[in-house]
């Protein structure tokens, strides 16, 4: 049974595959996830959307691995910038 937010292991158990396979699908850009530092969570809705779009008999196949910058890494970098700004502000006080 899937929860609102699922670990790679939980998704892998649902799909009966390895967590490494789930990570490759995420890295390809086909499955949306939430990254908080090194923690990765996949929403139930993202899993359902992926299954709908890439299920057997559908018209699409999973895309090849993409080396483009993912939005999650941009958000991570922006978070680091904000943390640095907050530290600078607190040091001024």
C-alpha cells in the first residue's frame, strides 16, 4: 500500500523491482520526486501518473537517461544560497 510520500524502497516493492531501478527512472526524468538534501520521496500521484503514462499498451516508452540539470538540483542549490544569506544576516546581529 502506497502512502502520500514514498521512499525508493517502498516504490521498488510496489513495482517489484530494485530501488536502483526506481532511481534510474527518477534520474531519467520520467518520474517526479521530492529531494530534500539526500532524502528522496515520491508522491502517490507521481507514481500513478508514471504508471498511466508508461504502462504496457501506452504510446510512450521511458526516456533515455538525461544529463540535463533537474529542477530538484536547482532547488537544492537555491536552498544552499538562502541558508548562506541567513547565516550572513545572523552574523551581522
